[in-house]
């Protein structure tokens, strides 16, 4: 099953309500704010979604997040293990990727999933 989040719809409750105004402003004005506002929504999710079946099988990881993780990994020259740790614990990554839940489902990706998704991106020449 294909899992994509509607990043255009606002939130009923502020997912950053726990954050103080100074820290929030730093976050919004950092690279993470730029990524969230200008890059995340432009990612070609439709090109990798066709590799999965709607309504059949286990849901994919949220596809905008997956493509964003791959871009951040390559941009920051991180290993797979470093990438997985950044996704799990880094608030800037969570903000950049519009992750609003702290659940394992939202903030964890197995090394195999990362490898498989990167292979789809590479095989479809989306890395350009």
C-alpha cells in the first residue's frame, strides 16, 4: 500500500506547540525550514509510488519522507547508520521532513528499507 501525507493541509493542533518561540524561530529559519517549505513538496513521489500497489500489502514508509531522507543523506554525506540515527533523533530532520509524530513508525527506517528505496531512486534515475 502506498503511504503519502498531504503536506498542504494544516494541522488542527500545532505539532510544535511544545517548542519555545526562540527555538522554533531558529528551526524555521534554518536549512530545515527551507527544505520543508521549498523542496519537500516538489519531490517526485509519483515516480516511486508506481513501484508499489495501492490497497495491497504492507503500507510503505511515507514517501515524501523517504525521498527527503535520501536527499539529506547524500547532501550531508552520511552513512546508512548515521542517516537512520538522524531520522530517529534529530528535530531539524523531523521539521524538514514534516514529521509530527515521535512514533517508531514515523521516525525509524530500517537499513534494508533505506537501501531498497535508494535503489528505486537510482534505478529510475531520480538522483539527477
